């Protein structure tokens, strides 16, 4: 899908708020308030694929706010070209996410229906506000949130994934791929185990054969159209269930679906593109 900044069905614009954050907003040209998705970017920042997804959410009936958490980086060219890999400390991310959620009050957003989508590096970033606030209704993770370094403390991570998950108060959707060179299946299972240990509702789906980044149609060597379409449909069904009361507060619901080779070997997974 080409980046489409003019579409009669939706309105798009760029905004700024908080501590120097820039963001892209897209929402339907129908009366609001609309359910909202805060869309976080991959390691490249808000490149064309990120803007495409924001507009796709708007066409699907959502208000989408896509912040640039690298806004304060003077030269973002190296990030966009994948020449550098920039991690952010949890406390900085949480402050920016708090500002982002609060900004939704300025948009035609239904604040009772707010989901946060984390992709790749931003999977952990999506979990942080869900662990700190009660007004996040769902977390949507695409091949993120279960990185092995999530279980290592360092200058960026002051908590293990397990400790963050323990405080999350909303259902979590996890979309992963068998041939992801970044997230071995054992860490998808480790993430699942953390959710179950802390009695959190979740749906996890592990797709067969797909690599890291397989939703991204701007990278043809990674893109798997059928699986990407299935994942998008799975995500919408999950959100409909969340907004429809399908995850009652007094129950814990677990759904784990995985398809992988009997001789799976993560060492054979390679970076595509």
C-alpha cells in the first residue's frame, strides 16, 4: 500500500505535544468519538510503512495516533536507513507514552476504547503504559515484547518483562513468526509463561515460516501477504472481543496457537532484507 496522505474517507495531519514529540494522526471522516489505536514505530522511526498502517486503521474505523518517540533525535536519517539501532530508557518512554495518551483528549477519540500497538522494538514500549495506567484497554504486539534482552537488566531496562507484565491490567495480543531471527520461539513461550504466571488474559498466535517484520509490505523480501492479512484480521477480532466485553475483569482467558516445524532450529533463522 503506497503512503496515501490524501483520502476522502479519512483526515490526516501532523501534531506536536509533550516534551517535543511529533506525531501523525489519522481518523475517519465520520462522526466520532472513534476507538483509538496508538501506533508505535519500529526501529526505523515513523517511516512510510508506519504512516500506511495509521491510515489503514483510520479506514477501518479507528482514530490512530502514531507518535515519533525519536522526535528529539536531530538526524533521523541513519535510523530510517537502519544504520543505527537506538534503544530508549523505560522512564523516557513511559513519560512520552503518558503524554501521548493524554493528548487523545484533543482528538475525536473514545477514551474508553484505547489500544496500544507495539511493533518490533516498540513491543516493550507498548507494555510500559499498560502496566502503569488503568485507561489502556488492550495491547497489540507484532513480533515485539518478547525480545531476549527483555529479561536482562541494564541502563535501558530497569525491570524484567515478567515484572512489567505483572502490573498490566488489560488483555494482550501477541503476533509472532516461526522464522523470526530476533525472537526465538522459546522466548515467545517465556512471554506466554509470564502472562500465565501473573494470571493475565492473552491471545498469542505464532505463524509458520514467516520472518521478522513480515507485516511490512515496503520490504518485499520480508512481506508475507496472506499471513499479514490473517494477522490483521486476528487483531481486529481481538479488539472487537475486548470492546465487546469478551474479557471480563473477573476471568482470565488464555489462547495460544502455534504452528512450527518439528525440527525447528532458531539458529537457521536469518534477517530478511
